[in-house]
C-alpha cells in the first residue's frame, strides 16, 4: 500500500458518491491523506434543479453537504476556487493561498455554460445569466420572482432548447403561471413531442437572431472549465479532459477525470449527470487499486443511458418524458413519479448517512470532544490549578495580554499566547483562524500586533505530508499577520506521539505567542476598568461553539457553518483605529473604560471576569461594587445557533461554563451581580433556555466586548458594527 496524497478536485456527483463509499466502507479508502477541494461546502444535485424551480423541492432537498460527507469519510475539505493544474509539479493552483500538492489527482469539476452567443446584445447581457454555476443562477432566478408578479413584466427568455432548456422553461411556467415566457431554439429544435408540451404550457418558441428584450437565462450547452485546457491537459473540442478507459488522463497516469469535465477518448458520452453518477464506482475502484499498487481496470460505459425529463404540468398533474438516445417516450405522470423516486432515492444516499461521530468507549456512546477554543480547560479547574501553583493571588486578575515593558520611546510592549487543536480539516484556514484568535487578546488590550512565534504540533504522518501541512498552516498564519504589519519571527515544530486521525490535518495543533505594542498615549485597555453608567457593546455575533458541536452530528446547516467561518476568519484589527480616534474627541481619559474578547468561557464567563476584576479595583478605591444588567435579547447571535441551543445541542465545554450561571443568583441585597433582562421572551420557554445557553457558549475567534460612556456607545452603535448589550451600575 502506498500512502499518497490524493486530491479530489471538485465536489461533483462522482466524488460525492466516492466519498459516500469511503464513509460506508472505511477499509476501502486509500490509506494516505485525502482532500476534497470545492468552491462551496455544498453541491447541488442538478437532476432536481428543474423540480426546485417548479416548487416540487426545497433547496435543502437537493443539496449535498460536502463538509459532512468529508467528515464522515475521514477526508479533509478545502473551500477554494481552483484555477489550474501543474501536472509536472503535481500542484493544484487555487485562489488566495499557496498551490496544493498532490501525488494523485481526480478531477470532477463539472462544466460551465457556453456563454458566447451572438444573439445577445450588450444591453441584454446585463440582464442575463448562465444556468451554470447553478448556485448563482438559482439566486438570480429568485430575484426574478418579484418581476413575475408585476402587471406587465418584460418577457423572460430561456436561450437554448436542448433537454435542460426545455425542462427549465416548463419548470419556470409552473413557477410563474402568468409571466410571458419564450424559448429561443436553433432550427429543428426541440423534438415534436416537446414542442407540443411547450405550446400547451404557453411557452413561445422563438428563432435565433431576434433582438431580445428582458431577462435571459442561458441554457446553451456546456463546456469544461477553460483552466483545464490552459493547464496543458489533453482536451477535446469543448475542453473536456481526455482519459483512457481506466479514467486516467491520457499521458498522466496519476491524474483522473470524470463527469462533465472528462471524456473517455475511446467511448465518448455526452456530458450528463447520469454518466457522472455511473463513473463513480469505477473511479473509486481505480483510485483504491492504484493506492494498493494494483493496475487500474478498464470501464466500458453502456452506449446510451436513460434520462427522465420532468416538467410538463397539465392541471395539478406533473408528467415526465423518458429519453433513450433519440427516442422520447411520454409525457406521462407515472414517468414523473418514477423520476421523483429515483431522484429522492439518490439524495437519500447522502441525507441518511448515519451520524458516525459518536465514539464508543467501554460500550457507552460518548460525544467526541469539541475542538477550537471549546477544547480549553473550564474556568474552575484553571483557577484552582493556578491557586495551587501559587499564581492566582500574585497576579490579581489576569488580563488578556501581559504587560512586558515600556520602551525608551514610551511604547508599551504586551504579550499573549493562545492555541488549540485544529478546529477544521483545512490546514490553511485553521492556521488563519488560530492566529486571529490569538491576536484577539492583544486587540482587546488596545494593542497592535507586531510579531508572533508559533509552536506547531504535526500529526505522525510521513515527512512529505507533514511538510505540506506545515507549509499550508504557515501561509494561513501569515495571511492573518501580514495585513496587520506583523511578522512571524520564529517558532518550533513538534510531532504528536498519538495515532494520526483521519484526516490527518485534524491532528494539527497550532499555538501562537503574539507580541504587541500600544501606540504612544494609548492606554492598555483592561478588564478591570468598568465604571458605573457604562454601556456594554459587542463587536459581532456569538454561537460558534454550538454550531461546531452540532456539526459533528451533522445537525448544523451548511450555510450557517459557512457564515460562522466567514465571520471567524475576518480580522478585528481594523476596529482599533476608530476606537482610538474616539479618545481624541475631548474625552479626558480613555474612551474605552474596559475591554476583553469573548472566547472559551463564553459571554457570561468573560463578563464575570470583567465584573470581578473591576470590583476588586472599586474596592481598592473605596467605591461601591458594580453590577451588570444584560439585555439578553439584544445579544447578536450567529444564524442557526439559537435553534440548535433551543433543541438541546451544546459544546462539550458548556457544562463547565454553566458554573458562571451562579453570577445570575441574587445576593444578600436581592440583586444579582449580573442580571439578565428579558423583554418578550417568556421565562421557562425554549427561547429562554436557549438564551441562557447562548451566554455560556464557548467562542473561537469571538467578538470584542467593550465598556464605554453612553455618549460614545450611541456613536459606536450607530456607526456599527457594535451592538449594545447591557449597562453597568452600582450594586447598592
Ligand atoms: C438545469 C439542468 C438540469 C439537468 N438535469 C439533468 C438530469 O436530469 N439528468 C442528467 O443526467 N443530467 C442533467 N443535467 C446535466 C448535469 O448538470 C451535469 O451533467 C452534471 O451536473 C455533471 O456532474 P459532475 O459530477 O461532472 O459535476 P457537477 O455536478 O457540476 O459538480 C462540479 C462541482 O465542482 C465545483 N467546481 C467547479 N469548478 C470549480 C473550481 N474551479 N474550483 C472549485 N470547485 C469547482 C462545483 O462547485 C461543483 O460542486 C442537468 C443540467 C442542468 C443545467
């Protein structure tokens, strides 16, 4: 067996089925590291797209969750746009990060619509979109819904009367019963039976060459992505990569190509989802055989494949045609029923994959521990250990970053350290996220990040795999540091002594020591600076802990995880400059009285740290203690987080964090140190329970939390991105 790095480029139908096979039968999976690279974390099943447009299905019904599929098959996932292959160097070029190395590559990137049509005038081009990529055209068609209900909307034209064009035109008729629809066809198109259906459904057939007015959807046939030909791979007339009958690219035994982007030179078949699906098994078997040093086997696809084309509606009844080569049968309702059964069965293959993320220890199923910042020790254990080691009292209340020294020119130097076991299987993005997370301690202190050192633990895998993981991680770290003007100035690597997980990228552990400086006259923001009358503001939403926890059980919606990752990967360094500028507008001292970042202990844990540190300070000055009132319903939360919390999902660190609920208990004066104010939420309701959980949800790359005067708070809340979440007042 050889442990090569296998890269699956594109999450098309074939790769999705290959991944499913390896999730179901892990022993078949090639032994080396495998990575899927796709533009999005999901893929759409094209066979059901017309049904989606016609209102038979929801987008969720036709979506394959690639993140979940890769998790379950022990494969890494990189969300990136591929721009080329360097077959001689074994590199795949992607946008925004270093090329990705492979030893074996399988291409399943589908096709693009042919968009060079002379029928389109520039005016109409602005209002037109190609059916592929599907994600973009579907979003555009949704926007067109508002036009369809106008009294006299411009006619909508589908350009191209192949099977897809006819099917889409009929689906749009069902979607927009009253809108003027037309289908532009080449002479002789489409088949008589389909023409009849178009007429019956009031879809006007128009010839090519007419001046078109109104929006147009191009269903003009497909071509393989141009970068395949530009990569010097052997391609046919429409850019499809030519392969042998083993699916290996001609002249490149380490490269495979299937689906719309590949064509077997000796057995060419038209681009269609059917062939992409049928190629999955021979592709998987040949990838498996090559990894075991066995010769790949030839695959001889049958001459024709049955296609079921849906869409004609008579009354409430839907029908479909069966197409076999040049033969068209139908339309008939039972063909539609048959098509629905086949399509739904295909999607069920992915939807019904078992939740395999529970590990069994001593016969009992337990949840896999959460990663990222949720892998931290709970506050109580940490504090007790610090006390035991004699560190708690000497330091008073730990700030986010430690003060090191003041330089000769009056700049304060600060330092912090943070890190965690890999949150995600993409080493580049994981490096970026860990760096953002570590830097956030310095940002919360008001400091600019100037340099960092990294300690990176790599999984025990062959050296060249470690090299690739390290190179990607280091680039991800730099992508977060460089825009801040900060440099990675050193570090160390270690090799883990436990067994590498699958994918091995999840065995990475990145820790960064970050150094920062405070500009002259810029005070070191501390947790202990709360003042009576202050307003509390958060820079962005929380809820990442539960989203990642539930994702391990396949319960997080892919788009919610995508949105969370996008927020987490966004630097908060740019927030500092406007906050500092506030100080120059006549405030006698720092306009930001206290600041922290919300991470492992959750919002409540970090609020309690702020309150406790500030009250120690108040006591020292002989001032009465402070208390906080939190407007819980105003706390910004990531999409999907509340729903998961309300249904009982939680991070594995949440039970430890729930100890902070004690701060909500009323004291001797009948007032709680931290009071939660609810406006519309009924106590005891699911939403109430969800909000209580939200405030103890551990965060990776969480928001900044600041306290400032109400005047400054109004300014910040108006200009954004700050959200007003509570106030500070005196307890007595
Ligand atoms: C409206 C419509 C209906 C159709 N209905 C049918 C049908 O009923 N039956 C049928 O057999 N065929 C049908 N087809 C044809 C079908 O869409 C394609 O043949 C099929 O999707 C090809 O599958 P694939 O696995 O090659 O790639 P795809 O399913 O297209 O998947 C390719 C994947 O690669 C990703 N990708 C592409 N480029 C990049 C890049 N540069 N970087 C990273 N990722 C990338 C994409 O995001 C996508 O996830 C239909 C087509 C259309 C437009």
